[in-house]
């Protein structure tokens, strides 16, 4: 795609972020370094971004009035969560450009629309069915070979709003009914459970004037549908890494993306690369970009939405992260102590990133550890060793 003249929003301007979770926090910290002012909107007045922003508006994801109010004081508005209502985006866009915009968000917010969009534009995806009733689900499970992931069309994340069927023998009618109830008996998508070799992701940035840059692929390790650790660059065959990058760039260009887009992909045991899902914001699998790359995903997000030249995405040295879930805090509390951060930080080249969330809950992302290494394998080994010491 051809590049147009830039209309940069220069440092000193104010950036609004819809959502003040850890992604908003880390974006805000990058924006601060560049000299921007930042406002966020989040339902939680004690959200992770709060300590690092100029103003925090307490409001839910459907609060179009507050979204518009925040946007009035901003030069550009972006987001850190895709569950923001389209009404909020439209309301904000009356006062400031919203990047990424409502057209892309409308497609991404609904897993059915997202998958259909990918198919329509020729991107490779696994076998799936859109289901809107228990009967449709029963048919879908049969047609997809019996072993499936069921995901609610809207609202899920980190494995929430998901159920699995057929993993412990043939799926019975009862198991399917239970799965339907578990995801909320609403419109959802049934996906054939794929035999995975690996999971990778590619973060791509595109600016309003049309400059596009994709980071080298990350390799991601999930357990119970939650990301456990991730490393950049993915230690995978170069042809696969190139193919993954191309897919991400093509998706960004097809959407005429303004901002960031993370493309999660599956590598199946028979060597196919399939798109799993899209996230129009910074992504957990690119936290290591802060240490691995010349430009972090958070700075790239700011550069993209402000139409500044995109930063170099080259990997200077491999880096890995491991997520710290509330479970670590709960486990330590059982032993009447707090996590041993001092022990973890004694591992060479390990850094700690905490999101200042007050209440640890099972499965809640509280922070991460990062490490660099001479190789991707060494970075992963270090970060896992540090996590073990907590
Ligand atoms: P979330 O929005 O919670 O990240 P995902 O669709 O990415 O939801 O699913 C979370 C994880 O569950 C994936 O990263 C993968 O490990 C596993 N998973 C999801 N769908 C499939 C599938 N069709 N086949 C195999 N594994 C899957
Ligand atoms: Mg995912």
C-alpha cells in the first residue's frame, strides 16, 4: 500500500486510552517517556494505569458519554481492550481520531465475524462452525470430528467464555449441553481441536499514513488456555517465521489498520500455519519486546497512533517473559509469606514488572518476569528459573 503524507501528533499532545489495565499502563509509560500526556477510562478507579497517567475517568466499557468527555481533552484516542463498545468509539471519534477505529473493532469483537472476515479475505484458519443454539452445537461437534473448543462470540479472554468437549472420550449429549451452558448459552463458535505443534504470534503496527512494520514472530507456551511464557524471536524455521510475518502484514493492510494488531497463530503437527485470533492492541506475547527489540510494542503503539515514524523492530537479543498469576501470591500467602522477588531477581539478567493490582486472584495476571539470553532457549530457561524461585 502506498504511503501518504504524515500528520504527526507530536510529543506534548494528549493521548486517551480506553482501558487502564496492564496494557494501558505500559502504553502510558512508553507515552510518558516520549513526552505525551495521558488520560485513561476504566471501570476500576484503582486500575494499573492510574499511577502513571494524568487523569483517570471511572466508567464502564459502554459509557459513551464519558468516552466523549475524555476524548474532548485528547488529540488522539486509542484502546487497550477490544471489549469497548462501538458506541464509546463513535462518541470519542466526534472529538479526536480513534485508532484503531470502529470498523476494525466491529469485526474483531465478535469471534464469528472475525473468523468469517479471515475466510473471506483468504487467510488460513482451522475448521469451525458458528453456532447459535444447542442443536446447532450438537451438529457442529459431530461435523468437526467430536473434539472441539467452544468459545463465546463476544466477551471472552484468557480462556474465559470457553469450554472443551470430547477430550475424555466421545462427547456425550450431556457433555455438549454442559459446555453450551458453561459458555453462557449464547452465540458462539465451535472450533475443531487442532493437534498443535506450536503457537506463535506476530505483532504488526501500521500508521495512518500507511507505514507498516511487523515484529519478528514470538513463540508462545499456553497451559489451560492461558499464556505461561513467551519468547522473541520464536526459535522456528525461517520460512515459517517469514510466512507468519507476511500473514500479519497482509491482515494489517487489508484492514487499513491504524495502531497495533497482534495475530495469534497455530502451527499444526502437519506443518500448517493457521490464524487463531486477532487483538487490536499490545499483546501479552510481546511484553518481551521491551527487552528484545530496538522498539517495544508499547512505544510502537504510541508511534503508530500518533503517526510518527515507526521504530525499528529488529531483535537485538533474545528475550523471554513468564506471566505472574495471582496463584503465586495465594500460594505464598498459604505459607504466610509474600513471593520471593529478591530470589527471582538474583537470576542474571532478570527483571520484574508488576502491575500494581491490589488483589491477587487465581488466574489474574499480576505482573511478569523478563530475561534476556544469548539464545531464545537461554532466555526462557532463565525466566522460568526466576519464576520457580518465587
Ligand atoms: P483467548 O481469547 O482466551 O486467548 P484463544 O482462542 O486464543 O482464546 O484460546 C486460548 C488458547 O486455547 C489458545 O492459545 C490455544 O492454546 C488453545 N486453543 C484455542 N483454540 C484451539 C483449537 N481450535 N485447537 C487447539 N487449541 C486451541
Ligand atoms: Mg488467544
